[in-house]
């Protein structure tokens, strides 16, 4: 079976779905291919923080109604260390900007709903996806659905298939310069049916390791613990997780963490990764397919949104008027923001985690940096400005 579309999009995560939606609004047709089921992608628990600019984009693109109703607007975060909390106030440090806590899977639910309501094609549970012809003007995507083989002939392919996808491998070796760091720890994350015991996120630095308190709604708490990189979930029964969270998060002035039934748990490795370039011929990579950040700066989903904001404009210009300037500048435009987020995520990660081979030197630097960040308006402004994110150009 052979079909045609203007933009073939691999991956129905935030990047692929939002790109398809933005292109539709610009009058450009696309087909999204996803190897998982709709049920799976709509329930995959991942990131939770949206910067101001992605929130504004989702709202102005007509997919922000539920986000506006149910998203929790946060005007600060807390850095907790030495047994007490220190608040960083975003609006006063950033000219009024804030973040919104709204689960990534809710963004995915809203985007799938909008695409299907507009008659868009999002094909789930496809298999054996491969791409070729990216150096020609008619690149192709092949896949199987059921037992049938299919081919889509496109003008452009967007690789939005995440870090483990297949599109990045299609870049020729000499075009794929990879910059990478792995960290000597991972995050164990849980979702619990428990009312959040604090109104804002808490990033806790503790001698036993980092912990993060976050939330999804007035009934659901999201929590993370720094663990060893090779840690197995089986060694972490719920009681051990709660005990460790209490130890790392609780303060000397009596703040206590609410417990509740654990609804989900998983371990996420920590990595920084950038593929330069993000485009070759008629293949454009966006989101985790091109770059990964450790989650400490809450930047992953935000970068995916920022990439496709740039890409939708570039492809609209390319496919409507044949002008190539935005498409040719795509990698360069995105990588500027990507490297700022890479630096911020690396900096937050380095400041807040225990390093296993530390002889005490790193810990003293961390305490000095934390003290400085919460006492100097200049240092606090730098954190706040990066956390709420740069405006889109
Ligand atoms: P993805 O959301 O990964 O979407 C890619 C899609 O492509 C997926 O639906 C996948 O199933 C599909 N796909 C893959 N291969 C193929 C193929 N061959 N054919 C068809 N489809 C394919 N960020 C944070 O800020 N905070 C967090 O707490 C956090 N936790 C995370 C936990 C995990 C386990 C992971 C993997 C990431 C986490 N992130 C977090 C990062 C954030 O979730 C990502 O940055 C974000 O998902 C990027 O969106 P994306 O659309 O680029 O990629
Ligand atoms: C989350 O709520 O899942 C979350 C929040 C902040 C982070 C990472 C994850 O830095």
C-alpha cells in the first residue's frame, strides 16, 4: 500500500503530535506513525513542568483549554538543604513569569484529541518503521500494520521518535556529531495517591542523596529519589521508598510528607546528550530524538515543544513558498536553546546530587553554591530565569 503526505512524522510524543497540530493550522498535511498503542502513550508518566513560553504556545494554538483549567500555576520552587527550605520566587525575579505543572501525558491526551477531532491521521501500533531517501525530494517511510506492508512518500520526514527511535541513525555518520555525559546515578520516581503536602516543588539536597517533591493534582503527589545507576526496582519496596523520602525531604521545623498508595514507579537513567546537526537533507529531528537532558532542570518536554515551534514555521515556509532559509537554519536555531538547557540541567544536577566518588570537595562546593544561590539576588535570578525558560523568538 502506498500513500502520500507532505510531512511524515515518526513518533506520537509531545514533539510529533504538536508538530502535526501546528502544521495542520498552517494548512500542511501530515501523518503521524507511532509504534505503541494510544492507551500506552496516553498513560506514560514522564515530565510534569511546562515553562511559560510552551504554555502560551499551547494556548494560542487552541490546545490549552484543559491546561488552563487543570494546570497548576507555580510562582516559585524551594531549594531545601541543611534541614530548612529556601524559596526562589519566579515572578519577582523574571518580570512576572511562572511555570505550570501539568503532566506530559495530559499534553499528549489533549493533542491526540485535537488531531483526531480535526480528521488528522495518527496511526498507532505500527511496526518495522524505516526511512530512506532523505537526500532526495521524496523521502519514504515504510512500516507494517497488521501483517500488511505500507509506504508513505513524503516531502519531508520529521524524526520525533524519542531517544531510542530509528530516525537519528539515518543521519550519515559525518553529519552526526554526538556530545554526551552519563551521570553516576539514576532517579527512582513514584506517583502516589496523596494530597501534596506543600504548594510548590521542593528540590532537596541531602547527605543521603537528592530528592524531589512534585505533584500532578490536588490529590496526586510525584516524588523522586536519587539512586545508584544500576539500581533494581525490586530492591525498593514501597516502605523503603517512603522511609528514604521522609529522611531526605523533612525539615527541622516539623514539615512532614503525606503518604498514600503508590500508583506507579520507575527508574530513569540520567544523561546529557546532543546530536549535532539536527537536520540532513529532508530529515529533521526534534525533541528527545536529537537531545536528552537530565530531568533536574525540568527541560525535556519544554525543549521538544521549542523545537517543533521552530520546525513548524520552517516547514511551512519550505512547503508553501519553497523558501529554504528557516529550514537551513533549523539546527543552528534550535541548538542555541538546547545548549542553554543542557548547561542549566547539568548545573542543577551537579549542584544537587551526591557524587559517589566524592572525598568531600564536591560537597563543600555544592553547599557554597546553594548558600550563594539562595542569598544572592543575582544568583537566584539566574536560576529563576533559566527555570521559567527563555521566551520563544
Ligand atoms: P517522546 O515523548 O519519547 O516521544 C517519542 C515517541 O516516538 C514515543 O511515543 C515512542 O513510542 C515513539 N517511537 C519510538 N520509536 C519509534 C519507532 N521506531 N516508530 C514509531 N514510533 C516510535 N523530562 C522531564 O523534564 N522530567 C521528567 O521527570 C522526565 N522523566 C522522564 C522519564 C523517562 C522514562 C523518559 C524516557 C523521559 C523523561 N523525561 C523527563 C524527558 C521528557 O519526557 C522528554 O524530553 C519528552 O518526552 C520528549 O518528547 P518527545 O516527543 O521528543 O519524545
Ligand atoms: C515532575 O513533576 O515529574 C518533575 C518536576 C520537576 C523536575 C522533574 C520532574 O525537575
